[in-house]
């Protein structure tokens, strides 16, 4: 239950830590090293994770609120964001191969030129992933949410109950 609001954690090192019910609002992580750490039931707002030290980077989120965070150009292969809410965050050009977004609720989150190969989006809600500019091979999605992919194509889907409208 630590409060790291506006804290400067630049150049710090965290190994094998559990952050439980912590607040990381507008926390500066520039060049910080985070390895084998877990964020549980925590709030992370405005974090520029892309500024982290890239060597030995490893962390997971579970049941967190992640809002206005930037994960662009990061190698997040095998990372977990399960049971979290991810709002207004950016995963542009991120490698999310084998990552898990199970039971995540998204809001206005960007996936652009991201690698989502074998990613787990089971029971995820409100994601908007353009299949034309992301790699989604073997990723797992549930119906009906996966039909959001069709929003990117100029097509009309008519079912037997819509009377052609």
C-alpha cells in the first residue's frame, strides 16, 4: 500500500518485488530496472514504461488499473496483464508475443504494428486491434468480442434477425 505518486524512481533497481495495492501515479521510471516484479491490485497512471532500462526487464500486472501508460517499442514477450483495466495506453510497435491479457477490460488503448503472436485475449473486452497492421497469428480471442476486427473493413454483416439493415 505504498504511494509513489510523482516519485522519481529514475535509475533505481527493483528485483523480485511485489507491489501490492500501490499507487504509481505520474511516477518517473526513467532508466529504472525492474526484474521479476509483480504489480497486484495497484494503480499505474501516466507511466512511461518505454523509458525503463531494457536489460533484464520482467514484470507482471494483475488486477491493476493501468491508465495513460506508454509501452511503445518494448519487448514484453510473455508478460501478463491479467484481470486489469487498461485505459488510454499505447502498445505501438511492442513485442507482446506469448503475453496474456486474459480478463482485461480495455478503453481507448492503441495496438499499432504490435506483435501479438500467440497472445491470450480470452475474456478480454473492448479491445480495438486492427488485424491489418498487427501480427495476430495464433492469438486467442473469444466471440463475440473478436468481431471487433470487422470494424476495420468496409463490410456489412447481415444476420437472420436484422432484416437486411
